[in-house]
């Protein structure tokens, strides 16, 4: 499998390099060698906005803060509304309406509200993450086995005990599934916010590259963002494995039957 993946990447990059060198304009479409040269320049000589590590750190801080805040808000409100049907029915049109607002518009608005600092980028990331997590947490809370909840109530379990011992563990799979995509949204929110207005970050590098018609710089920024997202995905996968270690695997469950 690894060999097939490497072969696929080699064929893709090789064909891109060949086509850009002979049939299409490399100034517009760039080439893999130009992108590699741009990355090498950024990591050895720095960027026009300062050290590349500073730009990565700023974007990562914004994404992590937006991811944490948006995830907590999404889980708390999703689970609470998932268990309170009347409140969910009241809030449903407002939540759907807020989710339908274009995020780019909100990013511009946040820049006006919070300025060009990190706050506006974090706010954009929070909005993107919140809805991705909220709907999964909401559905996970709704999918809890009603018989299990009724049995717990018969045995004298309180609302808090049902929530912490039954609802949250049952919704964990839904929530963790949303977190895998949520960090990507947080990164997008941070970069979009920087693209709208910032003095540091990967989004600023991409916007500067666009302004100078440096397509290699745009691709280089995309590659760095992709690496950050894949690293976060690896961390979340490890966390998910630890949080769900209490669950029996399908193989062991089948053997027990």
C-alpha cells in the first residue's frame, strides 16, 4: 500500500512538472520544483513577513484556540439541546439560520469587531468548529438507548448521573467523529481570517503570494497547512483510541457471543 501511494505521488508530481515545463505556463500554474524552492527559501531565509516558524505558530495558536472553544461550546450545547426536546424545538430555526450565514461574511465582520489581532481569527475558527461539533453532539445525545435511560431512572439515577454515565459515553463516538473534521475547519477559519486581514500567519503569506502573483507561494502555504492538519489528525486519532479503549472490539464481542 505504501509503495502504491508513493508511486501515485511520483506520477502526479512528475506529470505536473512535465506538463508545466512544456505545455502550460509555469508562471500561472507553478511547478513542483518551484514550490520546493519556495519552501526551502521560507525555511532557510525566512519570509517577507518574518520567520516562517512565527507564521506557523500564530496560525496554529489561532486554530487550536478556536478548536478548543468551538468544541466545548458545541459539545455542551449539543448534548443539552439533544436531551431537552422542547428547548431544541424552540432554538432550531435560529441555529439553522446561524449555520446558513456565509462564514466569509462573518470573518469580515469579526475583523471590524475585534481588529487585526488573533481575536478575530479565533472567532472565525470558533464559528466553523462549533456547528461541525454541535450537530454531531446533538444527534449523539438523541441516539441514546431510551431503554437504558429508563432502567437507570428506575434504579434511582439522577439527571446528572444519567448525563455523565450514559448520555456522554454514548455520544462520544459521534463527538469524536466530528472532532476529526473540526480541526480542519479551525485551521480554515484561522487562515480565512488572516486572509481577510492580519499582520502575521500563513493566511497572510498566501494573500501576499496572491498579490505578487507568486503561485508557488500559494501552493507552499497550502502544503504547510495540510501538514499541520494531518499532524492534528494523528493526535486526535491517538486521543480517540485512549478515550474509547473501554469499549470492547467487534472481534472480542463476536467471540463472546
